[in-house]
C-alpha cells in the first residue's frame, strides 16, 4: 500500500480520533480495575464507565440509564431485534428491505424461532414506503426496524414519521443509527424511537464497541446470560476503555458535525459532478432522496466490478464494492436490488465514503484516477 493512498471508505471504519485514543489510554494501562469491584480500583473504573455513559447519552439526548454498552453495533442491533422478538414469541418482526445484515439476519433468526418475518418495501431511492409500514403495523409486530441512514447508498429514512406511526400503534420502533451519528443530528427525543443502535468505530472510536439506547419502559429479553452488568441486558465485564473512547469520539464528532459535514458535503458534490462528467453512463444511486453528506454510491454500466475495485486499490484509492462476492460469483447488493436497480447496474457499483479527514487533494486524486480505471475495465 502506498503512503499516499486515498482512504474513501469511512463508512467501513473511520480513523481513531485523538480524543478517543487519549480517553482510552489510562484504562488500557494503570486504571485496569473491574467496574463491579467494590474497592478503589473498581470504583475508579465504575466512575469512568458511568461518565462515558452520561456523555454518550447527552450526545443523543437520552438519559444515562437508557444507554447499554454492547460489543459493537452488530450486537446492539441483534439485542434490539431478537431481544424484542423473544419477549413476545410468535409476534412478527418487521424490518426494511435495506437494513444492514445485523438487523436482517437477526429478523431471520427470530423467524427461525417462530416470529413471522415482514419485509418493508422501499421506493426507487431506497426510502421505506410508509404504506408498507402502516400495513406491517396492523400485524402487531414485536418490533419494527427502519435504519436512520443506509450504509451503502447513504439514503436517510423518515424516522420521525415511522416513529410517530409506531407510537400510535403501540409498537416498539428500532432504528440503526450506526451510519448517521456524527453526520446528521441524531436525537432520540426528537425522533420518537424506542431503540437505537450505535457503533463507536464509525465515528472515530474503537472497533468492537457499540451501544443500544433503550427508551425507559421498553422491555427486552437479554441475548447473553451471566452477571448483572448493563442492567442484566448485556452481562460480561464492561470494556471501560472502549466506552470512554466511544464517548470521547461521539462528543468530538458531534461538536464538529456542522462545520465538518458542510465541508464534506461540498467535497462529495464535487466528486459526483466530476465523475458524472468524466464517466459516460455513470449513475449515482439513491440521488433522488435526502442522503448523508458522506456517501456516494455509483454504478458504472459495463464495468467488471472486481476489476474496478482492484484497479482502484492498485492506484491507491480505497473504496468499497457495492456488490458482494460469494462463491466466485458477484452478487448485487440487497440494497440496490430492493431499490429495483437491475443487476447490470447494481453489480458494477462502488461506494465512496468520505469523512472528517477527507481533503480537497484526495477528491482531486480520485477524480483523476477513477475515470481512467473505469475506462480500462469496461
Ligand atoms: N449497522 C450499520 C448500518 C452498519 O453500517 C454497520 C457496520 O458496517 C453495523 C450496523 C455494524 O456495526 P459494527 O461494525 O460495530 O458491528
């Protein structure tokens, strides 16, 4: 990998923020106590954990007692979906067609345990259809899950409207806000959500650390069993360093959000305009809907998707493929497929994802290299 590689894959993982690193170091070093111990080492760890909980809660407008730290965003999604399904066996679980696998696979796991699976359809931009939400609510699901922002195309969902409908129907509403935090305002008090999943490494915190917001009064069935940590909902000795790093990263991301995202959004627009000019037939997926300022998913008709990704990597541009490679065959993404995008377009798709460290020069470099590589692999 060359030193001058351009990292445009922030939605996969973001660089660790200095604030997060500094917040974590004491707990990786001398302050190693177990937060459940009653001696001073334990009390010191407990105080740090509770401070992290309060700081993270403040960022999203929650109370500290409504935050459960988990092992990654995936676990937070699993706990929300399966934790609700197992509370009311036999009730359906409704999830949008463009959810991350952490939600979709949890709903399928619930289906295996006897909870009927309801897939909420999306429109051509990947936005959930509210008539589909209304129809699903009539079935009285144990939980209804619609993500805040999509990780592949960046499309924002009408969480406020879905939340209001769920509330009126008395159905628990879960949203996966893993990609939204730090990019758009994420406030649980304004969105009317009951459950909300977060992940530290997408905002410049450590990998393997997540959180689930659980509105007071919303009941869950735990997925793990052991001690009483995290109110018995997520037993296991807490990752104090991880929680401290997560809170510091989330605060830093939120503090700079407006200025950073105004800059990044202009860079993303420049990238898209330049690519449209230079690559004939290029399509920006989901462009008809409100999107995160950071993500651009483009299809290059006629290009070999693997050759495109590898060609870009060889030239020092790190991006993600919009398609998944399984057993040697390239499968178009379930998100693009749900949007009705034909395989010929969904296959050769690339996700650019920018972040607070992205520079003008990096976008200029991507604009220089991408059209050349795309022409070579068509
Ligand atoms: N949900 C969304 C929308 C994501 O983009 C991701 C990560 O890619 C996850 C959940 C899973 O988070 P984690 O990597 O912390 O398990």
